[in-house]
C-alpha cells in the first residue's frame, strides 16, 4: 500500500515534466 502511494507521488511530477516537454515541442 505504502509503495503504491509513493509510486504515485513519484510519477505525478514525472508525468508533469513529460507533458511540459511535449507542450514546449
């Protein structure tokens, strides 16, 4: 359970960075 919540906490900023890069392209 804890690992899953931490997984989301790590992936959220990562996904935002990817979307930001796509928006800049």
